């Protein structure tokens, strides 16, 4: 037996399972399993990546000034309070590493994003899972679960995989009710899809205990580039920057994200298409007897009668070349999460679910 042992908590981590991308024996598939932008990144972002290849012998920026300033300008934020990460996953990891350790508790909700638990365990801290109310974040349950060991509370708003969100008044009540020395992390991976919602940025500006995370992987279609950011009080950013590697983001990634966020026309077009097709898809599924909660993101959570039916439907969709996401690992065994694709994909998946409900297997 080897004497080499991992730190406490590490072996409790179950590996993250990403959305499937192939079906054996099916050539042309439609991937609706990872909440990717069906239209891809802005052409300006693609051009920026091509231009960046001439500089690949140089180390990238460590301060990320240009991208932080571009983000600050678009969102009306203070660029000194922005930190960039290799996806927002890295920001989540920095937060856990910097603020939680052995003996500390980190709260996430029962259908919350898998990375909260993974990064908590990686930091040696203890994840605490709190009930939601009918697939919606429940502020009272979170407040009731807080102890003097609670250091972090993670909520995604809108949440993945439910697509539901809570209002600003509830978020403020949560931030106000947390114990001292506990940070509220608002994961805004899907905030761009909600018109008029700032992801909690203004709350960050007026409180000491709120951090917001955002990503270029969803609306901006840059999941393959791995760029995310956090917005936090200066003191918190200063702490997080100490655990950040100086060259965490590559030159092409920085260039792509800067061009993407500056292309407002493209981003708005993608958001509007998502809003239109999401409504169409939810309605089409409801007509086939498959209800969804009202989603505010770029996916819907389709609810089936029971776990067997959800699995059978997933298997049938795969025979049709349609890849969606099973979410049993998120305590939702009777559901399938379906990314809002382009119009042909939405029509295809709705049609196939209709056929399945009509008896096709
Ligand atoms: C997709 C997603 C992320 C973003 O991940 P990246 O590391 O930025 O690609 C973060 N939180 C939630 C809830 C997500 O669904």
C-alpha cells in the first residue's frame, strides 16, 4: 500500500461529469447538454484570437488591465474590484481556497452547481447542502443552516440546472442575515440572459460581504477559451489576487473576451434569440405534457413523471441524435436539462419529445 495520501476531503470529491458530446453510432448529433451558445462566439472575438497568434512567444498580461477595463465600462463597474479567472470555476476555487479550510462550513443549495461542493472539499472545508423550495433557492433555509462555522454561501441566480431565480429583495435579505465573517457568493453565470438584472453588482458596491461571479462561457459563447470574472469589495479582491497565478489567462483568451464583451450588438442578438426560443420550447414541451419551471437562463428543466420516464426519454433522444443533460446528480432524477439551441434544434428536440410521449421508444 502506498504511503502517499491525499489531503483530507480530496478523496470525497466525485469527478465533475460534463455534458455528453457524442452518441456511439450516431453521426450527426445536436448538443444541447452544456448550455453553450448555439451561435458561437462573436466574429470579432474569433478575429481577435487569430491576431493574437503573432504574440504567443510573449507571456500574457498579469494585471489584465484591458479586459478588466472593458468589463467595467460595459457594466458600469469599478475595474479595481474585478478579478479574472480561468472560467468562473477558477474564481469559485480561489474563493474557497482563500476563505474556507478544515473545520469551516460552506453552504450550497440542493440543486446547486457541482463546483461549489468540489471546490469546498478541495479546500479541506465541509460542504453543507440546504433544501430549496420547489426548485427555487430558499433564503430562510439557508439562514437557518448558518452556524458560527459558516464562511461561504454559494447561490447561482439564475440557478443551474433549475433555471429559476430569486429577486433582489430576497438576495438583500440573505446578505443582511448572514453571520459576520461569512461571504455571500452570487454566481451570475446566466445573469446576462435576464434583462435589467445586474447579477448583484450594485449589492457588491454597497456591502462588505457579497461577491459576484460571471463568465464568458455562456452568452459570449467562449466556453472553450475559459474566461470568467469576479466582482468583489477591494479587500476581497486583494485576498483573491494572492492565490491567483500571475499568468492564469492566456493571451488568446484575454483577446477573445475583450472583443466579445465589446460587441454589444452580437451579445444582444444572442440574448434576444434565447428569450424567444426559450419561450417557444417551454410551450411546445408543455403541449406534449412535459412541464418546465419558468426559466430565466439559456436552458429549460423538463420534468417527467418519474426517473424511469426521464431516462427512457433521454435514451430515445439519443437515438435521434439529440444530446441533453441528465441531472440525477443534482437530485433531479425525473428531469432532463435542455439547452436552448438554435431554432432548428429547438424544433427537433420538441418534436422528438412529442414522439416519445406518443409512445415511440
Ligand atoms: C456554466 C456555469 C459556470 C461557469 O463556468 P466557467 O468556468 O465560467 O465556464 C458557473 N456557474 C454555473 C452555475 C454554471 O452553470
